[in-house]
């Protein structure tokens, strides 16, 4: 579970960066898992993975247990919502 969360969180941070954002711009996070008992059992390790990618910026988070994920081998998927401010407009003389 921790390895998959590590990849998913890394992908989330990369997507934020591509949009000009950073983890501080996240406003919510949905965690989908098909093994909520495993998630709970490894919370400590998962927390370390979270902090490595997202720091101590804790957003509104929801955990959903689902019957299955798109990839049959997947145990966890993330969906993040971010508000990325527009870059400052250029001044024209």
C-alpha cells in the first residue's frame, strides 16, 4: 500500500507542478482503496509517505472503500482538487 501511495502522491505533485501549482494549493484529497483494513494497519507508514510528498499541509481528506479500482493490482488511488492562482500579470507601460 505504501509503495502505491508513494507513486500516486508523486504523480499528484507532478500534475500540480505541471499546472504551475504546489502541494500548498491542494484544497481536498480523496483516497480510494479496496483494502481499508490494510490502509488502517499501515497508517503510520502511509503518513510518512504523505508528508514526504505533501509536507505538513493537511487538506480536507476523505477515505473511500471501493469494490475495485481500474487497475486490478491497485490498492490505492488519489484524486486531488487544487486551486492554483493565476501568475501575476505582466505590467505594460
